[in-house]
C-alpha cells in the first residue's frame, strides 16, 4: 500500500449497525466504542469486507457476490460468535458495505482477507484500541 492509501484507511470511519438501531463508529488507534464493548467482551473482533479487491473498484454485482460469499465463510467459522452489518466510510465519499465479526482470531481473518484480496482490515481484542492489519 502506498502512503495515500494507508492514510485513507487510517482516516476512515468503520461503522457497525447496532441491533436496536443506529451506528457505532470504530476508528483506528481508538478504543472500541462503548456500544460494542459489552458484546465483544474479551473476544477478538474484526471489521472486514470483500468489496473492491486490492482497493480497485469492481462492478457492484461482483462486489455483492463476493460479499455474500464472505458472509457465508464468516458464519462457517467455528469461532464466530456474532456478525453485524457495517460500512466503511472514507473522508472522500468512499464507502463499502462490510461486516463486524466477533470471535475469529487473526489467523482466520487473514485467510479470509487474502481470499477476498483485501489490502488490510481493522481488528482488535476486547475493548482495546482498533488496529489496522496490513496484508499487502
């Protein structure tokens, strides 16, 4: 990833749809929002998408198909406790449907991120600060 793309990841808001309505926003290097912390407990969590492999725009139909496949893969992981819809939102108007997943560790998430050709994803453990995991 070049510096501009890395800066875009770091400046983005990673929004998680809450069960009762509304959104909680995760930001890199900040603690997990209070609205999410009780659900996460001490589990690992991640914010991941299958949209736009290698950060290159592709057709919406391809993105949707990939996203459905990712959702199935997340549910198939034995460690998955919860999957919530989310949306990554950039400062330049970029946005991508995503998932907030509780349970799977870095190994499982790395495999999925590689499978769907993602440059990076956001992750954490418990209420600790969110981190960017770079893969490319």
